[in-house]
C-alpha cells in the first residue's frame, strides 16, 4: 500500500498524543511512504515549538532524542519538493481553496504522486478532518 502522510500523523507518534496507537498502526502498515517536503519543515518546527512549551523545555536530551526519531522516520519517506508542478496543481484545482494553504500543498502533492505513478491507489493519512474531507473529494482513500 502506498501511503501519503501529513505532519499530524508523525507528530502524534513523536509527541505520544491521544491517537498514538492509531498513528503507529498507520505508519507501520504503510509499504511505501510519500509526502511533501513541507512535512520535513512542519515536523521540525513543531518539535522545536513543542519542546519550548512543554514540561521537557529544560531537557535538551528530550529534544535531541525526538529529533533523532523524526529523522529516522523521514528517512523512510519519499518527499516531493514544493515546486511549480505543485503550484500548477493548486491553480488548476479550485476545490483546494477549501482548505488551508499548507493542507492544499499536501493534497496537491498527493495528486502529483497519483498522476505520476503507475500505482493510482494512494491512501492519504492525516488527523485534520477538513483536509481529509477535501482529499475524499479528489477520490483519495483516507484513514
């Protein structure tokens, strides 16, 4: 199964959030992982922000450990750079205006992968309900 991940799933795992078990299941069941390069940026920023405001703010080892976990996960994901091909998909698909810009980039990247692969069956994984609803409008399977 080809899986497209947004940052919410990875961050749920890294931060041991409420849906941790579900996120781990989604991650471990994926045979091939895809995302936008945006994922790398979002997860790094979010981990640093979480460290700054968490009970672990004085524990640099916690941040170092979480960053190592993140980089291990990122090594398993093929990330597409945000470029003019993604911009064109966003311009051509007015339905993407129904979500936030960063979510639109994720859906557009998933559309790019679907359009440019032999395997048309890509499941999009996110915990953002609005993003999932719009992804379904484009025919994506979702979690």
